[in-house]
């Protein structure tokens, strides 16, 4: 279906992630089926075998993520993929992998929560991805694709960043992106191979034995370890924070969204621009590290912000934190399911430009909205 | 300029495949396009649908409340999606399985016996491709030539032997409104 050529193919987000993982040199995939990401495992179950690489349908998500930890500790690239409620099962391992500095790559194609929820697309795992569900001071690198092409590009980047910084890296997609098809091209994996020879567990023949573990009985060493992890993340934030801006230069108000909602806010911006309203868009590509500085600079220029999310206000808090109360931050949301339509966003933003309130929108009832005053 | 299509029918009628062919046709024509299925606990015999959006610029949203064109292959899909056609939009129905009724007077109706046309080619399995032929005959932005290329792309090398049958299905669908079967 897809290969390394630059020819565009019509492909599902899930398949795009899977093929990009192959191109990136992923040697092992461990996973357990769950809608809406099952196609990733389905695709790799055949392809990995053809390529002589490893595919294991694990006994559980817990098993899968621990298998990935084992595989990447030997220096090879490996990944798992899952969805929301099952990614919850992997949180302990992510805390361990962060402490062990293991380049785990994990794909979360979000569905609805909390609990088992259902298979509708949602963006409710922002907090879990960015702030972590495991214990201790750690951070994942979190990349949020907004198109199928970016499912390819950010999967490439995830494998590179994971090894470059020896840090678990998550691709945070959603059910809409996983299930939809769109033209995308793959091309070659664009990043250099990272030298892992200084730490990978490859057998101690001819060298001293190595250990990778997270237990820390020596207090001083543990303190230093946490400082080192923290410092590493500051370097990541300095070097790897990425975002997109559209028409922010002359904008009075800027819409902020992540992932596949980006498409809808850009379309809403175009509608509002056509009506003579000065509206821009901002979209973090890396959710962690988060583009605080770039948002602060928009606030310094006095631009009000409207955060649009398919959750009850998760990235909203980071945006508010970034702007330090300097401008109004409003919020337009629906918890899950049918993505906020362009018309709903346009309506909401027009109201906000008048009143600066926030709104939660029920499906199919654009006009009947409940207002909840919320100023940053 | 953006146009969207909902394709709907029974599970097993090849609705998702028809949408895939349509989306491939648009891609091969160099347009921006998205395809989004209903997904989840679907089953054979249940209803299934997918949405295709095509645009000269970036696609605005993948999943919309209403549609410019609805292509429906069974009665349940007709009843459901006739409500979601925009004012002035068009519903194109398989009259082999759909009663020719017009519950709204602000949209256009096209009825063609897609199932009968497919059967006359020897198999009801190509009803979906026949329906695309009908669609291209009533919708200017769907090119018959690129649909043929889309079919070829979707069939691939493996199922190349099915290409002549599908090309015939497309052509007969395209001519359906001009000739009676």
C-alpha cells in the first residue's frame, strides 16, 4: 500500500502511523487491540513478519508496554499503541521508563473516558499525557498530529526524539484522526540514527556490565538523578518545542487548539476573516514541551485567546498559565463525540468577541448553550 | 469551494469501498480530500456510512452535520440521511431497494435502479460502483475518468482481473439516467 516514495497515497491515520514506524526502523511492536487504534496492530502484524521484525500481540497492555521497555533497553527501536483507558494501564511503566531513560515510543489514539468510556473520539487524555499518570517527577515528550500527513511526520520525529533524549515519547492522536483517510506521502525517514552504544544493554562481552534500573537507595544519587532528568527536559524544551501560528500578526483574538481540532479552528478563522473579524490561530505541535513562551508573547501583544478542545478544559490550564492573566482566555468545548463544527466555533467566537464568556456546546443545539463566565 | 458527500447503505454493500474509490478519484485529480467512516460496533446487515469531503483548499472539517450529496443504497439510509441533505442539495438513491418518495421539497432527488443495473452485469456486488457512476452523471465535480482511475487504484495489482467488470459498472451507472434497464 504505502512505501518510502514521495507519491501521495490515500491512507488511514492508523495505517500511516504504522507504516511510518516501519520506515523509522521500528524493530519490534507489542500491542493489544482496542478501538479506535486496532488498525495499527493489524497492519504491523503482517508487515513486521514480512520484514523479519517482531510483532507480538501481548496478553495485555501491561505486558505490551513492559515488552517495549525490554526491547528498547537493548538499543533497538520499538513501540506500542493503544487507546485511552488502556493507556491508563501503562502509566506505571511510563514512570519507570522515564526514570530508566528508555526511548519508549507509545501511540495513544484517544477515545472517550473516564473509565471504559466508549469509542467516540475525544481529547480527554491531555492531562494524562502531559502531566503523567505515573508517580514521581517525570515528563514525556508528547507530539500531537493534526492531519494524516503529520501522523507520518510526527511518528518519524517520535522515534528520533525518544532515542536522542532517551525519553519516553508519546504520539497523542484521536479516534477521528486514526479512522479517517487523507492523502499523505511517506518519503525516507528524515533523521540521523542515534548512537546508543554508550548505554544499550547488548551483552557485557569485552566491557563492564551495565544496569538500567530505577530503584534508588542512595538519597544523594536520587536527588542528582531527578535534577538530571529535570535538566534534560529543560534542554528538550529549549530545542524541541514546536508550534504553528496562522494570521496572528494582526489578530485581535487567537483560537488555540491541538490535534485534529486544528483543522476546524483554521476553517473557523477563515470564515471569521471573511466577515472582517481579525482572528488568528495557534496550535502547539509539541504538547510537552508546551510552547509557553510563544503564547506569552501573544498575550504580551494583548491578543485575547479562545481555547477549543474536545474535553472539559485541559490544555486550557496550560494556556492560562502561559499568559499570566494578561489577556482574556475563553473556552469552547464539547466533552467527546461529534467534533465541534466550524459553524459552532464561529458562533461561539462571535459571542465571545462580544461578551468574553466561555461555552460548552451540546451536539446539534448550536443556539441553546449554557454560558459559564470564566476569565483568566 | 468545498463539497461533501455521505455514502450509506447496508453493511456488505461496499459503502466504505465506494467512499474510498471516490476519495482516491479526488486525490488523483489533485484535490484535497478526506474520508471518515462511522466506526465501532458495526455488523454485516446493519447500516454503515462514510463521509467524503473534497476541497480546492484545505478541508475545513472532516465530519459535518449536513451534506451536499447523499448517496444511499437502502431504505434505512434514505430515511436517515434525507434529513441531513442541505437545502438545495441532492439525494441519490438506489431505487432497487428504496421507495421513490420525496419527503422534503427543498432538495433534489435522483432515483436509479443501481441494484438492477448491477444484477444485469451478473452480480449485485458491483452496486456500489454502479452508484458512483450515477453520482458522476449528476455531480459535475465527480469525474468519470478519475473514478475509473480510483477503481483501478483501489483494486490494485491483486484484483486487476475485476477491473473490466467494475469499469462496465461505472459506465452503466453513468448512463443509468439516460437509459432504462
